[in-house]
C-alpha cells in the first residue's frame, strides 16, 4: 500500500521502520509487529521508509501490508537521501500522530517493548528508548568482539552529549511527536550518529528520556559496516562536540 506523506491521518502511535535492501528480513519483522499490534488497544500505523533500496524491499512491504490491511495499516514511503538518519527523519517529520518513533528492520529489540514505550509516553515521558546497557538489559548472545569494542568507544565519545543515557544507538526510540518535531528542526546528521544528535536535540527542546532495558538479539546480517559507517559516525560525533 503506497501512501503520500501529505495524507497520513493522525493515529495514537506511528512506527517508522527505515529500510535499505531489507527484502529478506523485513517481512518477518512486519508480520511479527502487525500480529502484536493487532492485540493492542492503540490506533497504530507502521510506516516503512525505503531508503533507495535496489532489491524488492518496497514490494515485499506492500505484499505484507495487503495481507494485514483489515487489521493494521502499513504504508510505504521513499527517501532519496542516503543514510539511516535521513530515512528516520523523513518518517518522523511527516507524521501527524500523537506519538511517533522508529525501530530497526531486523527486530533485534523485542516488539513487546512497545508496551513499556506507550506506558511511559502516555504518562508524560518525552522520549522512550530501548537500552542494551541499562540495569536489567541483556544480550541474547554475545556480540562479536569488534562490535563490542567499537560500541564501547562510541558510547564513551557520545556520553557527554547525552548525559545519563547509557545506550544512544539501540534502534528503538519513540517520542511525543510535538517534541521530536522541534528537535528535528535542529538535526543535521544523516548517518548512524543521527541517534546521538536527535537525543541531544530532544533534551535541548525540554524533553526527558526514559531508558527501557531490553534483551537484544544481534543480527549478523546487520547493514552496519564498521569502516563504511563507523568512521563517518565517529567523525559526526566529533563535529557535534565542536558545535
């Protein structure tokens, strides 16, 4: 189901899923998310943002949308600007829903985390983020050594930009739409460091951030590449320090 960003009606919650060449992993994520949402009391929409994929990402998303059309609304929109941050920003900034956020296409964070996210948002939180490093969090299986070392270095570099946030990079973040709209006006980063800048801008816009511990499952097929994506992300964080 294709949708114009200008005609998306307001819902209780809008879930943005950025996707680049995710034809293999996306159907499972959409099916599991739709099945979970079908049991919830909220009015929810899923928005897949196809970030210039060269595979069948958009088509497989539309096929899943057609199967769930009578239960959960699933829209597919595009984003021509490269980078996860750009895709997420397009989905968030075109929402008219009360709450909006994003989750990764690989479902590394359990979809059931939405229950805690909605509880905190409905009771006044400005932002709710999943955390792999908050007390009570766990990894379903250990990450590769290189990912652990790189992640630790990135968290150390980012810590002073978002004090008190233990995990800025987990791909599950939800917000009050009015708050995140103000924050997005100041965001400039489009790569994987987007999360750090977004959380920093949310704080500057007056929002509090609630971290929810999760059991996270590492997907070896992650699209994140330590050289292609890691180096620009580190440089972007250094630029945020200098700003």
